[in-house]
């Protein structure tokens, strides 16, 4: 019988990688000058980082997700959604209050949340056939 914590490794590695990137000083990243720059490299990185974080969180538990009933699947998708979005909020708060030369942004948090949703959707489509069984 595998322990529940064994599936957390992909998510944990992703979370550590994200925290390192979010903690780097702001001079390493491009600045947003106007509205059209909002969808620039910064937001795309937020989409990708948090999308992969949500996907990897589910991927670590894919065997349990596939083998359980629909009620369990809904719960794990909801918990993943709450966990990954909360982590996005935490990184933005840390950028605002703790990390040097970093600034927390509500729009970055929105990009994190969109990435989380896209990661969950991507997982669903990758495992769609197995999830229906």
C-alpha cells in the first residue's frame, strides 16, 4: 500500500521551483509599461508555471484519481484548484512583503489562477478516456 505522500513529489518539486523564481529580484524580469504589455512574457510565465504546477499536482495522484469514483475525482480536482490558487496567492504576498525588489500584483495572481485552471483542464483532457472508466 503506497502512502498518500508519495504522490506529492512532482507537485513539491514544482512548488519549490516556482518559489525560487518568484523570489528572484525584479531586475531579472521585463517590466510592464502599458496595458498591451500585460499579456507579455511575465503573464505567460505565470500561466505556464501554475498550469504545470496544477497538472503535476494531479499527475502525482493519477493512479488514485483514475481508480476511484466520480465523487473522489471531483474532490481531488477541487482540492487541487484550491491548493494551487492559494499557492499563487502566497507567492504574490511574499513578493509584496518579503522578497527584495519584487512587487506582488493582483494581475499576476489572476494569471496564476488562469494557469491553474488551464493545468487542471489539460490533465482532464490528457486522461479523459481513463477518467471515464
